[in-house]
């Protein structure tokens, strides 16, 4: 039986497996893992590679699981590139790769590295079947994975956690939770019809918009506060939120689909600004 759902052959199988690589979700997670390593100071590139690939594989597991559940279990999607067998092969292969890397980090760095890496796979495998069905899980699953990528990237290098990385992880969690609330508002009618209780379903689109932008503001304020008061974060890091806030102001006037696109790209700018200020420390 082919790995692809619509055609036979190795090229079709490779194309179907590659279809579950979604850069718009994977790049922020892997970039955040690298940012965590940069924040730690001296960087071991081999450990960065091991941890970053593990984070990417966890995201791949999440995408395969999500597609399988939506098409083969819930019958929500019209089509899926992978056959049932293809989903199983992709899931087992990516999971095996993830756990080999996670265990390698546990051996090379210590059990703390394993404990901070392993939850990424647990969130990935549980998101579509369980977490995505209630407001808390639907909103916090992906942001929690991003925050763990940051903490794990730092720990793998420093073998400890600091107030700085914990604070930044919390800020990322809050900002990305706000973006996820906006994203879920795109499907509020459909989600309500299948009893999927996102924030937008529970409090309505207008209420979800207030919750989302409250979270975005709180997360941005947290970054500025850390830049002002935490010695591990350069003062210039506070300026990293400026492009993001400009994008957020534009998103506030847009519908859910356009607002999500703008805010996701704005989060890239926020991350890039933080990486630049931490790496170059332009104000000393």
C-alpha cells in the first residue's frame, strides 16, 4: 500500500511525507530553540543541532497527527496527502528520530535536557485528539511548545535555567497564546458546529479579540519590563517589541484571517529583534 493517498511510487511517497512539513509553524519553533542557545552565551553547535532537529520532529509529529485525526478520524477535511499507512510510517519514523535525539541530549547534557525536550512530543501527539477540543488546550498547546523550545535550547547549553530565560519563555507563551486566539476565530462557526470549544466559541468573536489583544499587550509589556530590570536582557531588547506592536495595530483593524497572517509575521519580527539585540547588544 502506498504512503501517498492519491498515487503510487517513491516520488509520490516523498511528496506526501514532505507535505506535512509546514514552515510557517516549524520555523518559529526551531528559531526559538536557537535563540535560547544564543541567550545562554557560549554555543555548542552540535548540541544546538540535536535540540533544534528534535523540536522540528516534534512539530512534524503534531502535523501528521493533526492531519490523520482531521481526515481519517473526524472526517473534517476533504482530502489528505498521506494514506493511513503513510500517516503511521511518518508518525513512527518522526517519533523514533525525536526520541533518539532526546535521549542523546539526556546522555550528553543531563536528565534536565531530556525533561525539557520530551514534553514537546507529548504535546504534539496529544494536541489534535485531546488538547485541541477545549479552550485551554487549543490556545496553549503550540505556545507551550514554543516556550519549551526556548527553555530547552538554553538549558542544553547552560545546563541550568535562569530568570531571564524563564521570563522570556513566559512572554513568548503569552504573545503566542494571543495569536492563537485570533487564529481560532477564523473557524468559530465550524468549530461550534463540531463542539470544539475554542476561546472564540466560548466568548464569541468580539470577546476573543479582546482576550487576544490583551494577551499581546501583556506579553509585549513583559519583554519591555525584562529589558529594563533583568540584567541578562539588554536594554535594547525593549525596542524589539516596536515592530511587533506596529503590526499588531494593523492586525487590530483586520479580520481574523488577515490578522493571523500579520501577527504570525509580526512574531517573526519580535523574535528577530530579540535575537539581534541579545547577540549584538547595541547599547552595551
